[in-house]
C-alpha cells in the first residue's frame, strides 16, 4: 500500500523472500511474504502478554505475527507460524522489520 502526498510516495507494505521458508503441515514451503510498517500498538500491546512478561525475547515473535500480512499461501500468520520458522528465517525477518521501521526503506531496493 502506498499513499502520495506532494509527489512523495510513502510505502507502508514491503515484500520479502525468506532464505529457507516456512514448511506447513502438508509440506508446502512458503517463502514470499508482505510485511507492513508497525504501529505504536504493535509494539506496546504485546508488552501486556504473559509470554512477553515471562520471556522478553518473545516480544519479537508477537510483533512479527502482527505485522506480517502474507506468507505464501497461508491463511493466517500467527505466533505458531513465527515460532516454527528456522533460525535464519527468524533472524532475516527481525532484521527486515528493523530496516523498514527504522528508515522506511525497503532493504531489498538500492538506496537513492
């Protein structure tokens, strides 16, 4: 999704391609996805979750499950999906999240 204001394009959704991909229960591998920019609520509301209170590292799992809009043909991206990603895919998504939310720049596109 994009919005235009005075000739500038503000992107809110970014496509990604996982290094390994998520294998669902039927064995299908899902690699291509879309992540949206995070809102304040995406970062604040998970702090109330008992899983985050017990283990602060779980915060990124919840946030990713909120901001990933699509992953292959999956109908739902929830914490179970994120928990079952490979370590390289999780690290990729965490870095991708930081890049797009820090700069608003798609890390897969060259900087202007």
